[in-house]
C-alpha cells in the first residue's frame, strides 16, 4: 500500500516536505469558493498574483473576476478556496465560433 501511495505522490509531483494544496500559476483560470452561494454559482477568475507567506509558501492569491455590475474586480483569496480548472489560461488563445465552423449556406438544405 505504501508503494502505491509513493507512486501516486511521485506521479503528481508531491513530496512530504511541500505544502499541501493545489499548485497554482499566474494566469491560471480558477473557480472561487463562496460559502453563501451554491457551487454552480461560484465565480470564475484568473490568478493575477501569488502571494507568499513569511516561510516562502504560497498561501494566497489575487484573482481577477467580474462583479455583478459587470466591472472587473480583484479578490484576495487563500489558495485553499481556489479550485484550478484544467485548461490553458493564456489570454492569447481566444477561439471565436467562426474559427471552428465552416461557412455553409443552409438555405438550400431542406433538412434545416
């Protein structure tokens, strides 16, 4: 059983001397935990800055989200309340619907 745990930790890049929790990077897209809302209504945000504690571990982050009024807001949240999504957080990778759809004239197709 110990071998299985060690193999799992090695695969995930964890060792016994590192802080537990998600590994975040600047620019990564995260879900921001909110105790007052159901999980489906939690905000999405992008990590702007990682803040380190006195011992050098990253304990909190500044996250850019969109407020209810549509304005951008910066939130200071502990790492344990941020859940990273498995996507590329690069701002250059914008895909528009026109990029993936071939132009086709549907007016001639009777099945539409």
